[in-house]
C-alpha cells in the first residue's frame, strides 16, 4: 500500500500490544489542574506552551493549518479548512477543534487540522483535552517530523508518534502508538497500546508523551500504559527503520470524520457538530542536573 501524502494519521491493529486499564476522570471545573502533576523544576523545564487565553483564531505565530479534502490516505470524509472560526477557534480559555456536517468543497463534513510551527527533539508533551463523542469521530493528538530526510523521505520512514487517538465507535478507550518503517500497521508490526479513560468525552484528561533518546512513553492522568524502546542502543543492526525519532517533531491536533479506522462502523449523521476542547498544550525539556 502506497502513501502518496506525507501526513497520514494511521490506526492500531488488533495484533499489536494491548494494555487496558481504568483511569479516573478529570474535572471540568479545575482548569489547568488534573491527575497529572506538573513536572518539577528539577526534572523538566517548560520551553513552549499555548494556554489559549486570547479569543479568536488560533495564534498564527504558534499554529498553522493543513487544508484539503483528499482523504489524507485514510479515506477520511472531512475537508480540513484554514482560518475558519467554525472549525478552529479559541473561546473561554480553550481551543475548540470542531467537526461539522456541512457541504464544503465537494465534501460533506468540515474540520480542522492544526500543526505547531515549532518542533522539538525529545521532551515531555502535555495536552489537557476533552474528546468528541459519537460514531464516526476520530480525534487525534499526535506528532510528525519537521523534516523528512530518512529513506524515501515520506511516511513511515520518518516516523509518527500518536499521543492520543480515539474512535467514536469504541468510546472512552484511547490509544498511543508509534509508526516507523519496521513497525507500522501496513505490515502488521505497529507498536501500540490502549487504555480505558472513563469520562474521556465528558471531562478533561491529561495526555502525555515523554520522549528521550532511549524510549517513548505514553500516559493518561499520570498512568503510563505504553512504551517503545530505542533498538539502536542495543542492536547494531537497527537504524532509522526502527528508530527515526532522533529529529525534531511538531504537534498536530485534529478531528477526522470516518476513514479507514474511524469509519469502520459507519458515521452517525445525527451527532454533528462535535468538538475536541483543548485546555493547554505544554512542551518541557529535561532540566540540567
């Protein structure tokens, strides 16, 4: 299977590692407060954040858009718009990414896909968010490389880090994954895990990836459920095909509609609009010892 686009969002396969655990709900009332304590000054240093304090379009100094309605190599149904308040806006101190059922550029749905202008190599990524609900929704918080230099200079050679994915037909279960040339769903080797997050669609939870030169770990509300080790440390035969995660990656936020995973059980046409609300996005680097 070829991926003509460099920016697909891909889904887990059942053959991959699965771990299921319960996670306590977060509270809507306490903005910026959750089950995940903020990293201490001794361990992490905040290097970038968006607290979404200014109403209107997302800050153009921090975010840019992927726009288009070509299915994004996953047969998605939405058209991702650009600089359109109906699909991406800041209100009430939160970023709203909203998918809507409406005709736009020969597509029946609109949504938004935002990218950070900055990129980072290693760090802790924290996103506090509340997820959309309903069959056909496919929200994601994830990362792609800033520069595509490995292999064929496309996907999956240059890697993908999925901090959080959720499909509406399997409510309150979120997934974390990585994709590389050696490990991806197309060849049945993807590395992924899932965890139950009761209330994921009704309250805010903190989705975290901690990424070092040795390992990528994912957690929800301070409960780790996924890890992927750098094989290049222990295996002299391993190379970028196993670990392309030594370059800068940017953060993406989006809601897809339908698609190869999100639309496996169809799309409920009665649920729209649906939104992902993001309280903050924070990036930390390791503090000096």
